[in-house]
């Protein structure tokens, strides 16, 4: 197994969040029932992560 290079460490999380957002948007547009649950979950995770990172950047002494 090889270690992730600098690109993997820099772009891994943003690509995962982008993939989750894309899955959530497609699921919201194309499906019903379970697709609604999937879209809510897939769109909530990037939102929560973004809010936590934003709060950490603005209030570093609280986290």
C-alpha cells in the first residue's frame, strides 16, 4: 500500500464532499421515497462539514 501524496491529502476531502453533493442533487431530482432520504443525508453532510469548518476558522479558541 502506498501513502497518499500531497494531492490526495489536499483534494481528498473536497472531492468526497463534491461527490456527496452530486449524489444528493441527482437523487433529489430523479427519485422518490428512499431517494428523498438519500438526498437529505447526502446534502446535509457537506453542509454540516462546511459550517463546522467555518465556525472553527472564525472562533478558533472555542473548538
